[in-house]
């Protein structure tokens, strides 16, 4: 894996990953709508809008593998999600196919599964229950990955990322936290593991209170190093400052479930 493209490179996760990936993939190419403010002289950046199919085709030329973080990363209006995450993600996979890219690692989200209850432990085979238009768009991205892997021969890993950060900041994050170096370990599996066709894994560290059965990730060779239990006191201190959300607290997606909620909760 020589030339790796990182989309969404100016975002929160991208800013961390560009530093962690550069030693592994020296020819790393960064892309986003705008360059990161602190772009270094030895970094290569190409501005491109995911919604622009021709720009994606040019961006993917001579690329071996893609880490696709770019897109709208929270709930938003349908038109915004449509352009960045549906049309944009399709443009990215289509460009990858046309340019002969070998691997795509797709940043999916826990919000694909947000309406699963917290008292359930789910594996990758559980039925998707997206909690937002955003979560639904990530499910579409996973579907694109499966289609392009099985029909067109790309190797694709969808990582249902929990929450990336230096430490878990509340009780929900204790279950879904993903330390950045553990994310890199998952990305390396997606880019480098021989014979990978299409896989879905949960993007979390070694979390004792996890809601997810991540055995497929372990079978693929993932060995998470960070343990959320080591940050229990700080996370619970953060939780004490969090306003109560009785509905969100029932479900894995948290506040993403409670926003815009107008169903009769007693009926479900
Ligand atoms: N942060 C997390 O813990 C977390 C959790 C689950 C999933 N994810 C996913 O991981 C990825 C990175 O997350 P993040 O927190 O860094 O998000 P972010 O919003 O900070 O970064 C996303 C980047 O995508 C870029 N982008 C948006 N629309 C674009 C377009 N049309 N064309 C090109 N670039 C565009 C933005 O400019 C931004 O820099 C996202 O896809 C997000 O959905 C993140």
C-alpha cells in the first residue's frame, strides 16, 4: 500500500489521523473542502468536494487505498446529508472503481445502530436501526462498500466508529470509546490485510462496558490497546455534568435518538 488518500483530512478525526498515518504511508495524500490550518510543508493536500464526481475521479488517480472520513458528521438537513454522504460517497466509490483503487476503509458510525437499546449486546449481524438521517447515510455508505467489494473487486472495511478521543468523556463514551491509535490499527487491517473482501467491524477500544460484540474485528487481527475502564473516574465526572435525557439514555445513539423524536414511546 503505497499511495493512500485520506478524505476529511481537515476534520477532527482527520487532523489526528494525518499525523498517525504519515509514518506508515509516507506518500499520504490529504483531501477536504479546505486545507487544515496547520498544513506542514511535507504534507500533500488536494481540495475537492465529494459531491463533484469529476473532482473525485481526479483525486483517486494513482491511489492504492482510501481512508474515507469526509462527509457531514452529525445530523443535518436532508439536502446537506444527500450531497456530502449519499452522492458524495457514491462519487468516491465510483471514482475508486474507475481508477483501480484496491482498498477503501469507510468511516461508518455507531448511529447506523442507534435505536438498539443499551441493555442489548449486538454483533455486526444485528438489524440496522439508524437513529438519524446521518446514521441512515452511513448505512448507505456501508451498502456501497459491500456492492463495490462483491461486484467490482475492491477490498472494503466499514468501521462503525463509536467516539474517537483521547479519553471517554461520559458514561456512553465508556461503552463506545475509540482511542486514535486503536483506530489506526483497524485502518491498517482495512488497507493491508491480504484477501479482505468486505467486512464490517465496530470501531471501539477495549471497553469493558461495551454494547457491541466485536469478535469479527478480533478475528481479523485487531488487538485494541486502550481500555475505557482506565478512565472510569474522569468519564463519570463528565457524566455528572451531562443533562438528563431519559429517552436518549435508553438507546445506544443517545441524543441522536432523542432529537426530533415524536413517536409514542409507550408503544415501542
Ligand atoms: N468523531 C467521531 O467520534 C466519529 C464517530 C462516528 C463516525 N465518525 C465519522 O468519521 C468521519 C470523521 O469524523 P470527524 O469527527 O472528524 O468529522 P468532521 O466533521 O470533523 O470532519 C469531516 C470532514 O469532512 C469534510 N467534508 C464535509 N463535506 C464534504 C464534502 N462535500 N466534500 C469534501 N469534504 C467534506 C469537512 O470539511 C470535514 O473536515 C466522519 O465521516 C464521521 O461521520 C466520526
